C-alpha cells in the first residue's frame, strides 16, 4: 500500500481515521487547554496509541476511553490497565451511550482527536446526550472548527454553526499543523471547545423543527428565505417575525432562526 504507515509498531488504518499525534508541543497545549483535575471524570474518544491519554491519566481522577480498533485495545491495556481509575470500552463512539458513564454529580468532560469522517455525526450524537456533558474538546479538520464557530454573514456560516451554537458555546482554541501527526493528514486541524449551555437562552419547543428549517434555508443558500422556507412561512408573515423575506440564510442569526421556529410553533398551537 502506497500510503500505509507503521507507527510505534502499529499499522495506521486510514478507514479509522488514524493520524496519531506525535508532536509533544501540541500534545502539551491540548492537555493544558483541557486542564484535567483530580475531581474530573474524563472520557477520551479514540485514544489510539495513547498520546493524550497518558497525560490525562496523570491528572484526572477518572478516565474512560472509547476505542473502535480492536488491535489497539491490548496495547492500551498493557500501558494503562494497571491504573484503577482507567477503563477501556471497545466500541463505536457513534453508537456509544455516554449517559451510562455518569455515576456521580460530576458531568463528563469529553475529549478526542477524532477521525474526521465521523466528526459531524459524532458531535450531533453527543449533543443528544448533552445533559450529562460538561464540556468537549475536539481536534477536527480546521475548516469544520471554523464552521462550528462561525457567525452570520461569513462564508463558513451554515447549518453546523447554527445547530452547534443553539446547544453550545463553540470556540476555536488553536490550529494544529499536519506535521504534528504521524502519518500527517492532508489538511490543517484545529482544537474546538464546545460547552453545552446549562440553560438554552431562547429555547424552541422542538429542536428537530429548528434543524429542518435551518437545513432547508442553507440547502438553498443563494435563494431568499421567502423561497427556501415557503413550506412553513408565507411571504407576508415574515414581517410579523420581524425579518425581511428577501434575506438569504447566511444573513440570519441563530436568534432569527429561533424566532422563525417560534412563529411556526405558535401557528400550529
Ligand atoms: N487520540 C490519538 C489517536 C487519534 S487517531 C492521538 O491523538 O494520537 C483517531 C482514533 O480514533 C484512532 O485510535 C481510531 O482507531 C479511533 N476511532 C476511529 N473511529 C472510531 C469510532 N467510531 N469510535 C471510537 N474510536 C474510533
């Protein structure tokens, strides 16, 4: 195979998105950003060969890892298994029930250098379980981090921005270059922090409706909302919501989308 690579005796698997962190400078910066402490209950998704795991385990009172690749499990056991505050779950994080891990007052802190191909569905899977989550730190493709954190009127702003920011405070912490990994990915990466809101400021009744409206608006990004949202809101009704029907999706703030949802919800009461 042209692009196969052995890292610390392990054949890196492309289909599992295996790009292992190898640069100590970035490993330290990530661990410093997470700032693990004795009282924290941390869950690491995709520990791989343990580049971050080692440092988290030094400081956190409880660390659980969720790893899909069976070949990596014995290595993680050998290296960390004798720590009584360490637990391995061999599982697909996309199907994993994180709520079952919470066994005290402490909410979970989730971290991971994620396979880029599963990052968006995984974030939505975790957002469904946000009531047990204190915060999340992910290494993602930089472009995805920019989309998560984008404000209205930028080209990165879209469905991912609106939905992530409805549920969370989203901040880009820093960029990580391809050379920090082995094998090196083709794109730049960045660390994002997602902090679920303890209370959503202006909640809708049905977040699925919000998701549908936002998806429809951005699927036809270049069209006016009068067109893209015509299944829900008639042209003259936009005035009642306080939004011009000739706007395009990328000019609407999260609050505008929430107000559109409130309007639709009230109509069906
Ligand atoms: N955290 C390590 C490894 C990053 S590579 C480091 O920074 O060096 C991504 C890791 O996620 C790999 O260990 C891969 O096997 C694992 N992985 C891939 N898909 C997964 C899934 N669906 N659920 C859990 N882990 C997964």
